[in-house]
C-alpha cells in the first residue's frame, strides 16, 4: 500500500512540474515579444517623447499667454481704467490668491514661513518693476517699454561690475548693439515720452535687482520656482494694497460694478479685471515650468522671441505706428541681447571645460 502511495505522489509531482514548465514557457514567449516590440518603439533613454511633447506645449502656452493674453489684458486694462496702482493691485492680489489655491493651504503656509523674511526685499523689487512697467505702458506705450526692458542683460553686467565682478572685453562689446538699438528705438518712437522712458529704465533696473537678489534668497531658503513667485507675490500684494488705498488714483472696481449692474449690463470692465489677474498668474506660472524644462540658452532665445512677439502683437492689436528707424532699433536691440546670451553661454562652457577634473 505504501509503495503505491509513493508512486502516486511521484506521478502527481511530475504532473505539477510539467504544468509549471508549460505555464512558464507560455508566459515567457508573449512577454519576450512584448518587450521586443516595446524596445523597438521606445524613444532613446533621456529623451522621452512625453517630455519633449510637454516642453513644446508648455513653451507654446507660455509664448501665447505672454505675447497675446498678457499684452491684450494689460494694455486694455490701462486704457479702460487709466489706473496704474489699480493695475498693480489687481495683478498681485489676484496672482497671490490663485497661487495659494494652486499650492494648497499647507504648502502655501510652509513656503511663506520659510521664505518671507529673505524674499521681502526681492518682493519690493518685484513691486517696483511692475508698477514702473505699468507707468511706462501708459506714458510711452508697449514698444519702447519692452525694447528698454530687453536691455536687462546690460544692466546686469553693470551691476555685477559695480560689485567687483570682472568680465571679458567681448562681453562688453556684445552689449553695444543693445545699447545703440534701445537709443535708436527711443529717439525714433513716435509716442516717445521722457517720463515713460525713465519709468521703463527704472522697471528694467528693478527687474535686474530682482534677478540677482532672488537667486541668493532661493539658495538661502531652498524656496525657488513657482513657490518663490507665490512668496514674492504675497508680500508685493500687501504693498500694492497699501498703495492702492492710501494714494489717490483712478477708480477701478466701482466703475466696473456700475457698468455691470447698469442698464447695458456691460461685462467688459469686470472681465478686464479678471483677465489682468489671470494673465499675470498664467504667464509667470508657465514661465517657471518652461524654464525648468529647457537649458538656459534655449530659454534666453525663447525669451528674446517672446519680447519681439509682444512688440509686434501690441503694434497689431492697438494699431501703433512704427517708423523704419524704430524697427531698426528694435531689431538691433534684440540682436544684441541674443549675441550676449550666445557669448555668455559659450564662455560658461569654456570655463566648465577648463576646470580640472577630480581624480577618483
């Protein structure tokens, strides 16, 4: 009896082993084919198709939101209400609220607690840059404002030189076309206004200080990118609120409300308020996402193209007249910025290669 039981157990074990081998063989074959097909269609490592697609989509969205949405929203708002302080208030308060909603209560509170102290001076620069930018748009128009702001690399080099940093002669030479282009565009602009030019230069200077100071604040706090934008917007919204309440300016919300509830039920003024806040949030939110997707050179070239698009779209939407000298100045200024960025990236790569490699 025991011998028969042993024989039956051996037969059962052999059947189980055969079933396992058949199941394994049947599973391996389609799995191998699947892997081969996947490997044949898979993009090269480090260049996934989804990231390339996302980069293109984010870049296009940033480009359109800045060149079209923000250009229309900002200029239309200022034309409608003629309130520089109101424009600054709406942009900062709206962007701070939308950013807080995007981050969530806990993350927003954490970033504020971590970064508010060191980012407060940076937020002052952000407030001044936006306020003076609005003044320049009102006084001298979109063309000259953004041509002058394209000279931010020139101001950055000057600021660093004042602080003791030294640059190759080629860097200074590459900035000459930008300086000449800005001067030519300013002198030939049909809507030139001295106070508008001063405001545009002040905005560019504040933006330059912001760029330098924000990098140091980010390194010290670990808050960067979109959270850093939220922290700066939160503090700047406090400054904008105080200025909007205390400094006499053209009304914004009362005429928008009256138009909305009036006989015509005109929604356009209220829409401008919403769009001014949303456009600022969307443009800068996409700006931080896109800059994290691409290298600095690609971002610099895209930013130059964006500034040119802002000028051209603003000219088309608001029927601004451009002279030949004006066009030549704009082109020369942007070519100068491009040459500076290309040269700067080349020098940085050379400096990286020249550093001695550490031995293991």
